[in-house]
């Protein structure tokens, strides 16, 4: 199927990258090929976002324990087996060493697709974005865009997923061929950091750039999750100005992801990490909850998985009305 782009942003040149699936023989990650036959009915999917701090020590251990935390403290509530519920994990600031550790985790090898699996797609050679997709979510493509006005080589990693959705009458007798396929585009984004007015302007421009990739025809829902570096008063309106809505509508303190851990006091407490969506009738997002509060690596009470907290939301696919 053709990739849809916004007409007003013809200068955006996506870099298509493979999705990878682990094969036990010959024990390596190989490019995954999407098949329309893999489409399955799905009503809900989980989305996580977490900035894992590429500068910290013990990068491999922190990656392993970040995944363990997501699995044991969040996903296990929704599954009675080792197989996770449909979920997507968006990671930012993944160091090369942490990526190597991720690709060795047996649970990830068994149940997930990963993109990318090396640093070739990153502008910075040492760290970048990684998206992990459970195998029970059909995903057809992945691509990276370089963001404008960046001194920090910021990017967005975008995937298209496809799910079948039945009519609202709940009639299970409807043949699968009569179920409509919903296409959802999900962006894993890392915007410009820094607390100056130039950085604030760059963040809004970058978010508009991402919105241009998500606000296109043939999509039933579009979501942007990531680390937005929004720590200034000038950043308050950038979400609405870009056409997004914030999935979090509760009290500010309950969604602060920066300044909460003991090792993240610079800039004070703020909502640096967000899950946004373009308003649509195709999906509803539950109020995001924080991930990783006081999470430390094994055998340590003081080495935190990250200086950021992550976020977790559940996306509910809205059935067609009959």
C-alpha cells in the first residue's frame, strides 16, 4: 500500500528501515516481511514510552531492568502467560551497548519485532531511537525522519500498524473479510533539549513536522509518544499549535516524568515525556500512567534505570457503527 504524506510537507524525506524478527536458526535477527494474512482482530493495544538516558553508567543492566520492569509491573496484569498483550514500546536515548543488551533478552527475541537493530539509522552513532512491537500487532513499515532546527540530531521513528475492527454490534459471526482494517501510525519522537528560547522554538517546529507526517489521509488514528524536553513556559502551547491533543488531562504532578528521580533535579519537575494524539474517531487513549518510579537495577537501591520516568497508556480501537 502506498505511504501517505502531507501535501504541504513535500520536503520530508523518510528513510525506510527494516523491522527485524529473531530466528533461532541460525540465531540472528532477520528482516521481517509483513503479510496481510497476519491481520488479526484487536480491540486494545498498550503503548509505552521511556527515555533511558544514554549517558548513565551500566547501560546494559539498565536496559535489561527497564524491560523487566515493563514486563513484570505493567504487562503481566493483562496476560496470564509469557505472551504479552498487544503492545508497542518506544524508547529514546538508547545507547549502542543498551541496544545490544536488548537484542539478547530472550523474552524480546520470542515475542517482539525490533527496529532498528544497529546504529546505522541514527544520526548520532552512539545512541538513538528504538521501537519494539509485539508480534501480535501486524506492522507493515517503519521509517525515520530527521527533524528540523536541531543542533542535537533529533529524529522521529514512525511505524504503521494494521488491526481488524468489527462493527459495534459485537456480532462474532461476521466473517473476517467483512471486518474493516484500521491503520494506525505511531511516532516515537525525541525533540530538542535545552531551556533557551531557541530550543523552545525548535521543539514546536519539530512537533509540527511530525504532525505533518501523521495528519494524512487513509489513517484511522495517529499517536506520537516520546521525550519532548518541554520545560519552559513557551512550550505550553506547542502541542495544540501542532494540532495534537495531550492524552493526559489529570493533575500535572501525577504526570511529571522529570525531576522526580533523585538524579534528575536539573530544570525542576516537569512533564518532559508525553503521549499525544491527533483527535479522531478511530481510537481512544486512556489516561497515561507513569512507569519506572524508583525502579533500580537488580542488587542496587541507588542506581536508577533512568533519570526519566516513562509513560504507559492503553489505546482502545473504536468499532465501526452499524
